C-alpha cells in the first residue's frame, strides 16, 4: 500500500466537527486507549499508516505490534525517550513539541514564584490561622538560567522577562545572535545565577547533566527548578545540598518517578514538589487538536509531517 491509501488513527472523536471536514477519501478512525474493548478491528488496523497516540495513557504502545502498515507515529508528548526505542524500523516519529509550551512554562513560572515568595509557607500559615508577615525573595531582578532553551524554555523566558527577571539561556550549542550560551559554559555561568531552571529532554548527554559540580557552583540560597526530565538532575547530590539549607528546589519531575511514598525528597527542607503536571492543564487539548488536524491534512496531501523527531 502507498501512503495515499493508508488510513489514520486518532485519539479523539469530533475533531472534524470543530476543525472542518477531513480530506476526501481519507479513512479516519478513533481509539482512545481508555474505553474498554474499543480497539478497532484488525481489518482497520491493517490499513493504519499514521497513528496519533493517546496522550498519557499507559500501555497504549501495545497497539504497535498490530499495525503492519504503520509509516508514522505522532506522539502528543514532547519527551519521547521511552517511545522511540519501541518503534519498528522505518516508522517515522513526530513529537508534541510546542503543545506543552504554555502549560509547562506557566507551571515553571508558578514554581519559581511559589519558592521565591514562599507560597507553601503562607499556605501553612493560613491553615494554622496565623498572620505573621515577613519579607521574601523576589523574582524581579533575579538572574534565571534557562537550561534547555528550546520550545518550552523560550516560552518560559518570555514569561520571566515579563516579571523583570534577567534570563540567561543555555542550550546544547551557543547561538550568539540570540544571546544563548553553550552548555559547555554552564558551570562558569552558575556562580552568578539565582534560579537555575532545567528544561532538558532526557537523552544520553543530559542524564545527570546537573550534578554535584553544577550544584556546588551555584551561590548560597539559589533555587533549582526542574520541569524537563527527572534524570537530568542528580537527586542524591541535590538532597545533599538542600539538607544543609544551602540550596532550595522546586521540582515537577523527579528521579525516580513516580516518587515513592517515604522518599527523602518529600520531606527535604526547602523542596517544593508537583507530580509531573507541567503539561497537564487545559492549555493542552486545543493545541493538541490543532496539531492533529494539521498532521492529518499533511498526511492526506502527501506533505512532510510537522515535528519530526529527532529534529533535522
Ligand atoms: N513537566 C512536564 O510535564 C513536561 C511537559 C512537556 C515537556 N517536558 C520535557 O521538556 C523537554 C523539553 O521540551 P521542549 O519541547 O522544550 O524541547 P526542545 O524544543 O527540543 O528543546 C530542548 C532544549 O534542550 C537543549 N538540549 C538538548 N540536549 C542538551 C544538552 N546535552 N545540553 C544542553 N542543552 C541540551 C536543546 O538545545 P539546542 O537548542 O541547542 O538543540 C534545546 O534548547 C521535553 O523533552 C520533555 O522531556 C516536560
């Protein structure tokens, strides 16, 4: 079969109602991976060329072995490190780059503000019925390293600048015209940083990238934030720094994940944790729908798909 007569499988119904009809002649099928016994018949699966995977549903990958004509997979996640090795040879992978920018950037901003302005402390004071004000740190005038200055990192930078913070962007390579530093300069930059935000994908080069040496290079009282992937930050090294009260942390992603009950990070001083909810907000669905519709139309027209991973 050629791509032109292969169907597509998407996770949600009604997209055509909201976004205009599907291209003539294209077979569009729906599987949400959640509704019991809802898997399409094998006769349908035999014709699927493009699969848009359900988002955040564990075990959906099981369908891969039942899709013999599969040419391309669209993940709605930005981080695809666990999916990539499962794909059969020759199947193109596209990721959800861009879908989570607003949602994850606003959570990162929220974590930073919560830590700088001591919102967890004030919530505990409210619960105790106490009114005992003091001055706090601020985000304004802070120097914030955004380590991983890609789609989410640059969305975060826009929000940080609106809060009058100074942004120090860091990526794998320097981009002098954008003021972006190379990761090879990271340790030298850290002594002047008040807030270090990790927005990195997980790959061979990023696992453990922010370890004891980088943490030690930060000044006393600096805040470490992670909204990328847990394994990019060395948990033991972070625990050692926060235990003394020298550094603080706000983490949406952890290593391990889920963080098991009783893990020392839960009770470490100066650590604020959210359970990997950066991308999980109302901002996701409309952006995801727009990407799915664009990809399906490109598929039907025989055009290059958006968001190839790895990026070319
Ligand atoms: N908390 C959540 O719920 C949540 C939600 C969505 C995504 N995420 C995570 O966030 C990650 C980033 O997403 P994105 O869409 O912003 O990805 P992206 O656009 O691909 O950006 C990734 C950035 O990381 C940089 N980078 C990659 N390897 C590096 C290395 N070895 N050293 C230094 N920098 C490196 C890249 O550098 P270059 O610019 O030089 O290529 C790029 O700036 C995802 O992979 C995912 O794991 C988390």
